[in-house]
């Protein structure tokens, strides 16, 4: 029985493949050695890459979504008029034998030439900006939570069991007590005066829980963590303002969005809280 040959139709005859790296990018426009070239990661390198691709009549490019190293290159090539698709690395990792940057970019180029790669979803520029702010805000919140745990540890090591008498050490009562303690107040009874009326524990019990053991090293560490926490809260507030400003700009530029935005009702003086 004779062997059967299966041929694949070329879908993208003027295709290039890019293996994205942290310090350089390997670009293939064909399967021969002279069809592969390495470029750096600076703006000038991107311009030279685009020039080389134009000279070789490349119209469409495929690249892997490696970390965030692809983003500037992707934007640069798009601005140069190329059709660029970003592909998941799982689509291009089936190459056999020893992997090299040259083989990777040629494999991507071959798959793209045959139309075997599908583009990953990419949000529009506005959504991408909002996502950047949101992710940054989420990271700040995580850092603040980590700082809170450290403060709780140092308070416990100083025998200030604030975590026992309040649910949240960075709530209204907790923050006032920590701020006053760092300012120099070590008397438990005076610190307990900051008790909010909603706290279940009595002022007397809070005072019993706040008996400083005099460890200055833990005090120093707590003070620095408190300053870090305040700084993070300030950054979160600034990020919230940036997000609000951006959303207001987006809404004000679109009449349809303006119609579907809830308007704030004026506060009635009779119903205002005391």
C-alpha cells in the first residue's frame, strides 16, 4: 500500500511569526535560515523590525502572549499597519525535538501561514485601561490586607490584644487606638476611650486587653507598618478618583450611556441624618 500525502492549503502567504522574549524577539518570515532575524526590545528595534517586514511584503503576523513583553511590540506593529494576532502558547507548543528561539518563531510562522492559529480575545483600549486601574487597585488592597496582618502580629507580641476586643483592627475604633498608641499613649484606659458605641466589648474590657509590655522593637515595626497601611489607603483613594474620572469621561462622551446613568437625588433637609 502506497503512502498517502496530505497537503495543507496556504491561507496566509505573507505571514510572519514572532517568538517574544524579555530581551529580544525572534522573527521568521519563512522556513529558511535567512528568513529569521533577531531584534531588540527598544523602540528603534521595533521600527527596524517593521521596516524589514514591510520590505519582505509581510501583511499578517502571529506572536505568542508571553508575559507582558508582547504588549509594546503588538501596539507598535498595529500602528505600522500590520494585521497582528496574539495566540495562546498552548497552540504553538507541539513542536518536536529540541526547542530554540529560531525553531519557535519558524513554527509559529508555519502554523500562521497554514491558518492554524486562532487569535486570543483582546479588549478594546477603553476596557484595557479600566482593567489596568482595577488590577492595580486589587493589588493595593492585597498589600493593605497583608500589612494589616503584620500590624495585628506586632500588636499581639506587645500584648495589645486589639484583635480580641474588636472585629477589625483597622475599623473606626482600631485605627483610633493604633494612631493614639503610636503617638505615645500607652495607658490602656485612655486608649479604650476611643471605643465606638457599636463595639460589644465594654470600655473596661478593652482597657484590660491593651496592656503594653514595653517592647520597643515591636513598637518600631508596628509604626512602620502603620505608615505603610496609611500610604496604601491613600493610593487606593487616588486610584478610585482616577477610575471615577475615567468613567465620567466615558459616560459624558456617549449620549446613550448618559441616558442610562442613575442621577444622584438631592438630599432633603428634612430627611438628612443628624
